[in-house]
C-alpha cells in the first residue's frame, strides 16, 4: 500500500480525525525525544569525560590563561586590564583577552575539547565581590590523562609567567589570594644589612628547609620562627622580601590587627598557607602588648579584634599548629612584646636590625655608584656618621635617590641626609 494512500486512509478515518491519531503521533514523538535524551545521557556517561573546575580552586586562574593561549579562534572575549610597572617606575596599561562565559571549542592533542565557562549571576563571592564562576571541560573517550595533561600544562604556564617574580598573598576570608601582580624578585644583595647578618639568617633558613628528617628523627616540630626588630626604615621588611626571592618562595602577608581575624581563622590560615611560602606578621606590637604594660591599661591587651593572645600563641606552636612552616615577625618595639610570644619554640632566632654602620654606608655607596673609587665610599660613611649616628637605610637610600647620577653631590650635600 503506497504511503500516500496510507495517509489518505488515516485522513478519512473518523477516529483519527477525532484526535486519537494526533494523540498517538504526539506520544510517539515524546517517546522518541525521551529516548534520544536517555541515549545522549548514556552516551555521555560511557563515552565522554567531564572535568569541572570552580573559581575557588587554585588552578582556576591557571586554566583561564591556558584557555586564552589555546582558544585562538574564539570570537567571544572578555577583557582583563592590568598595570605593569617597569623598573624605571613608568606604568604601562596591559589588556589581556580571555574567553568570555559561554562555549568554546579547542583542538588539543588530536581531540576536540569543549570548554564551557559559566557565571552565576545570582551568587557572588562576598570577599571579592565577583560572581561565582566555573569552567567545564568535556572530551570524547574515557581517558583522564587528557585532563591531567591540561592541568600540568596550565600549571607550567603559570609558573613560567611567575618566573623571576615573588607572589604576594593576602588573607581573604578563610583562604589566601594573590595580592596584586607578582613582583620582580629583589636581589638579596640589594638590601645591605650589617656585615654577616644577612648571611646568618639565609644560612639558617636554608638549613631548616633542607633538613626536615633531622626534626622528625628527634620529635621536634618542623617549623621555624624569626623575629626582626629595630627602628623603622632599617630594612626588616625589605630583607624578608629579598629573602623570599632568593629562596624562590612566596610571601603570605597577615595583619594581626584585622578586626575580622579570630582564633579559628588564624589557625586555619596558618595551616592552609601555600607551599613554599613565608608567613609575614608585620608590626606584631600593634596587635598585642606585653602583660606588664597591659596592667597599666587593660584594654590594650585585648587586641584590636576577635583574636585573643592565647589564640595567637596556640596558632604559633600549639597542638593544632601546622608543620613545615616559616614565620617571620617584625616589630619596632621589642620591649612591648610579651615574653611568651617570643620565647624559643615560637621565635627561634631574634635579630636586631638597627641604624647603618660604617660598613653598611660604604657598601650602599658602592652599590649606588659602582664606578667611584672605594676612598669616596669611606669618605661618605665618615661624613654621614658625623651628621647622625642613627641613620636608617631608608634615609640613606632617599639621599642617594636625590643624587642618582651625582656622587659628588651626595657628598657635598651630606647634611641634607637627615631632612
């Protein structure tokens, strides 16, 4: 029976014309649609592999950079503007294009990878104010190696971008996040401390890093605490930054005066610090004073926020404190610190960083004016110490900056160094 005659017979059929036929056709189409959906679900389950990465994961920014590098043909872009500072101090604006939220196709190692970047407009990160995002990779097959390869390549790309730079982290809620853009590593010899002082601290840090088994064998907690104290501007923070660059470590900057900082949050942050990082607690005297001074004014000992003094002590070396950790603390007033905070176990090495000595002044002069004879550096040191015995490295550097290309002028106008 020809198909046209079959349709004609259905048309003349009173039951089909009354609607039963249309119901049957609709049911058949619904069943077919449902079957196709189930078939697609089964196909995805058995013949496709998916990887979802939320924006809170550490690899998220790495993967965005990887996608930018590989999604050459995508026409749906979003812009990320940054400011790059040159060594001269000049600031240049840089525009980086990222694949916008939506679907993108990438050809990677003989496979098509479908990349979907989604943004939840109704949900935002309360700490940064940015919408929650995720990126999903989908590929044919069941081999996970393609995703391991992508993650490894993204990590290596991120490390290459940070090569020769120091990453600064700051505490945002319960996690550490990069603060600004990675800084160019500061050479260790650019920070001139008293003779032998820099080498002493660097050797101690390197010895700690290279001997974890020594601590384990003796049942000693594998962590190290340092305290640099002395007048402001003498190079404490600058040295720690240069040390991080020398060790190829990042810096986790934590303010104990943060009013939102609690005992539990401090414990969590210290245990969740990125690997190969130095935790820096600057101006610890601003958060807590010694109990002797607090007796005169009880309110000062309570701290600036919800963090308690006992909570700080427990976080540094209590039962729940983390291992494999380097903590540097700085203060301008060591006499204001409670002895319990800086006892051995919490602070293993205390080092005074004071005003410039004769040797420091000669070294700084030679560094700024490398082509000048040594005799002039000696003359500068004597003249500077005649002006003041309490010159900070910041004052000396500021004086040199006023006479960048004029070593004679720095000698002639030495009296201006204290202004």
